C-alpha cells in the first residue's frame, strides 16, 4: 500500500477541521483544533502539507486515521487560517515545519515520508513504499 490520492474537502472551523466527501458533503472526519499538534509543509512546489494530530489526545476516529496528508494549491492560506484558528481556540501557536522528510502516524503506524523532486515533469505525484518509508516524487 502506498499513499492514495482522493479528492476531499477540507473545512477549517473555529473549533475543528473537517474532511468532507465532495459529492455528498458528508463529514468523514472531524478533529478538534485542540488535537492539532503541528503542521509540516513540503519545501518543494508540490502543494503537500500534513496535519499532525496529537497522539496522546486522539479521539477514536482520529486514532484510526492518524495524521492527515493534503495536497492543495492554497497551502499558505490554509496553514495561515488554521494557525489563526488554533491561536483563537487554544491560545497557543501552531508549530509549522517546512521540510522534505517528515515522520507521520498513518493508521497507527509511524512512517517516514520523503518528498523528492523528479528530474522530469510528472502529471501527478508518484509514491514508492520502501518498508516504513514512503518516497513521493513530484
């Protein structure tokens, strides 16, 4: 299994972030902003970012899912809005890391994700799994 891209809607509210099915608008996941530990953003121009959920305070739904990996052309705006919402609800700063290699909790397993620039333009990211490591070429 490798990372599979699926179209979803990300909604940031004053108290949580939600992932919705784009066709039915049905909420798939709802995570309180107080459970958002940090955000990691790829250094490449690939529009990837990861919401890291605090493992010690995960609710049952979040525990099953783990961290959330997104790809969106509006990374800066989404991270800024999320950081503002976290500051308002929790009176704390949201750490943001800009990195190409990051650990993530996916389905209760800690994996290493490495974002790499491909020497040739790709129509979509290519993911290769090497044990507990994912290489995402963009």
